[in-house]
C-alpha cells in the first residue's frame, strides 16, 4: 500500500469513526512507530483533518463550518453487500492466559495483533473488531475489489505462517492461529459503540459462519465456506472436508481447507495442462486478424498486439485460441499475469513467471534456488552474460547469493537497467531457436517497470520471430501504439445469436423458457462472462426444472440477484468512485436510462456537484451520456452495473428514492399521461400503491 493509499484509508476510517486511538490505528494499518508518526503529522498538519487529544486519541476535525445536511441521501448509510469475512483466533488461548502473567499475556496479544494488522493491511482488508484473542476482518467493505475472496484467503494463509514465526515472546511461547473465512450477503455500515470503541455492525449469518469455521479449523489451518470456495476457482489448492455440522446452522455446511495458493500459470491451467476456458463463440473478424499477425511474426516480422475490451468480453479466451492455433507448429510460449494487488511491485509478472519456470519450491535453500535460476536463464544467455546477470536476477527474486556471486555495487537504477537489458536479450535469443509467443494478461494492472520492459521489447522485436499478445481493459493506452508493427484490437459485445449459443452450451443443449432466455440475453449486454454466469445462476435458482429436452418455469418469473461471481467486480467499479456512488444509486432507482432533469429534481444537489458526479461516472465507463446538461440523458453501460448500484441500498432508502421519483414524474402531467405504468412502478416500489 502506497502512502497515498494509506492516507486515503486513514481519512476514510477517521471520518466514519470520528475518534480512534493511536494504538488501534497502528494495529489497523500495521505501522511501526515512525510510520505512525508520519501518518499522524500528515493528518494533523498536512491535511488538517484531525487533532491530537492527550497524545492517545486522534479526533476527526473537518476544517471550516460544516454545511447543513442536504435533503438528498448523500451521507454514508448502511448497505446490503456481498463481503468476505475472515475470523482468526489464537489457538489454545485459555492455556496461554493460565500460564502467563497478565503483562506477559498483554505482550503476546499485542504481538499477535500487530502481526495480523500488517498482514490484513497488506491485502487491504478492514479490521472491524478486536475481540480478545480474535479478530473479525472484512474484505469487500468499505471498498470492494474484484478479488476480495482471494485477498481474504491470501491474508489467512500468510497470517497462519507469520504468527507461527513470531519469536522472542514471553515464556518462549509459540503461537498458532485458526482461520475461518465465509462469503455472503450482509447489511453493514451502521455504527455502534462510542468513541474509540465505535465499529461497523455486520448483520447476517456470514460473520457467525466465519466464526464457526474458525472453531472447526486445526491450529495453522484456513477453512472456507462454499460461498468463498466458489469464488476461488483454481487460484488455491483446496481439500474438500465434506459437509460439517456447525452450531447454529440447521443443515450440515460444505467446508474446504485451503492448502496453498497456486502459481499464476498453474491457476490458469486445467489438470490436462490447457487453459480451463469454454469454447470460443464469435470473433470471426478478430481471430483471423490475430493469426495474420502470428504468421508475420513466424516469418521474422515481429508484432506487438494489444487486445482491449471490458472485463468479461473474452480477451483471455481469444488469446488462448491464438495460442492453440499457433501451437499447431513448434513454438516457444511465455505467459505473464499482471495483478491488481501487486501493481506497485516492480516486474511482478516477470518475477512470478521466473519462479514458476525455475520450479522454486517453498522449502528450497538459497543454493538450490540459485541452481534452478541458473539453469533457467542459461537457455537465453551465453555463459559470460549469465554470470554477470545472475546477481541482478537473484536480487529481483530476493534470493541471497551467499557469496556465490560478487556484489555488483551498482545503484538501484543501474541494476534495473541491466536487468531489463538481460530480459530483452533472453527474449530475442529464445526467438532464434523457435518462434516466440509472449502472452501478457491484464496490462491495465502492470507496474511501470513492466511497461518499460514491454516498450523496449516492442522496439526490439521488429526483425525477430516474436509476437507479444497483451490483454488490457479500455482505459489502458499502449505507449507503443504508434510503432508500425504494433496493432490494437478492440473487442466489442457479442451479437444476440452468439449470446444464445453460449446459453445453449451451459444449458446442455436444452431449451430455456422464452422469458428466461430473453432475461439473460438482455441483462448480459453481450458480455460472454455475464451470459455464462447469468445462465448458471438461473439454472441454480430453482426458477426452472429440467425435463427431457427443455427447462420449464416452476413459478412466476421474478427478479434475480446479481450472481455472486460477478458481484465483487461490479461493485468494485462503483466503490472506486465512492464520493459519487450515491448519484449512481439514485440513477439506478430511476431506471437503466434517466434524464439529467429528473435526477436533479430527485437529488436536489448543487448543479455543479451533480454535473461533476455525472462526469466522473461517465469517464469511468459506468454510464453513457447523450446531449449536454441540463438536457442530457444518461444510461448505464451495463444492466448489471445498474443492478449492483440499486441492490446495495437498503429497502427504506430505496422506498424514499422511489417516492421522490414518483413525485417528480407526477409533476410532469404529459409524462404521467404518456407512461402511467412508469409512475405506477415507482409508487409500488415506494410502498405507496
């Protein structure tokens, strides 16, 4: 976490709780004394949003006179959200309390909490409460990420390892933790308690499930619920523990133990060594264009291709189709995966790929890792260059050289430069043996050093048998786009008949009721991932039953919740714009499409503030606009984004919004006469039939 991210998180925390002790702040963000002092000075003197109280408590202090609350719901309210909850607890804590003096026990608990705080902060979790020797942590609140379940499990695994490694504790005790993780829908955001003890109430069965799973885990183990396991995919190696009887739950609960995290490469591959992706549908124009690039690259005319499109449009699937087709003839393949969580780690995709390619094992010694690294690099570097490069690669991978290689004495900038040169030499050397296909996933999360490497690669492969195929989201602008051998391919939504084909695949070829099929085709907006997940959710919802050649409705068609597998990624896009999210929520209550004039009347916001909020939502790709305010009309880019914005609101707030919308629409006599069903809808949703 950068200092800017830390500062934003601290301001967000303090603005909601108003008071927090320095000790709690230190634990929450895993700070050392200097880090705490730097944060304190920035909050008090730099940002002027806090004041010190007796050297113990930091108090929220917003400068200047505070405006009266606006009539619109622009203050943070409790929300209905899907979050992943981690409950960790010290094993054998009762024995510790009996064996240790209270002061010694305090030292032990402090060491545990500090260690846990550092790990949780590293993965951007939110410590909701400390309960003696237990910690309740939220992932996905107050800000969602696309991979909150992954972050929670990573934090749990690291916590188990790091707490077990704590040394110099009173009485020579060794600590072990048990970790339970569950994902589900909760209501969160109501503040309970006073002063430094204020915390966010989390209402629902998920916190209790996480606590029960923790009690089921053995010391050092991480145990997860079915809801969490569903979101992990192949990212983690899990052992099925079968249904378990848990106190407070009427039925046995499916449980998994997480053994470890798989490498990027292993996580993306199925048991047969192929990417676990569904058959490709459509892309009759894009696929031939990419294969033309590969044919030119094979002939010695290097190509730098960027495949851009929204999340879920099938970029990885198309890249894999190219890989499979190119594999009909001998080639070398290198795969790299960028990560949102590690976008501030220099050359993270390269480090991850080298670790996997060299076959590093967790219990390897430094010498064993150096031997493996040397064997890997010798395929692309001659002996003299290999000897010179080894210290740099060892430093990159944090492998101690233990005197086997002399210290370079170079500055960090010089080491970076020589490492990038060596990597470029390896790519070119490998392409002399066989044509080289380099796949880079998710460049929108690439760190600056990785982008620098790719820029050099783009410039250096003009006359080489190399094709770089990189995937990215629309916001990524490839810096090499103007090179004559570079190509950017834009992916758009699938056509209607292609969407129907995906539905048929997942329905096993059986027909769905027309209203169900239409719901999926419209809600998915042509995004393959949405089509797949909506179809799966519909088949598992109980809305349909299976007959010989078809599915039939079991009852009246009803609205469906956003699939759990899509919830985090959709909400993450809204949470990145937390300041203007409530404008999006009000728009979502109006409908998929809403007029500027209607929204302005509903919210009663300052016109400048409203226009700024709508501009931010438009720039973020969440809504489209036609025309200029106050005559503009807006629409949500995807129906599921509208659903995600709407369903986070609790019923009372939704009813207030619908009541206000109905009043605004009713005041327009022409509209009320033209669309009485629209007016009736909002009165019904406001519980004012």
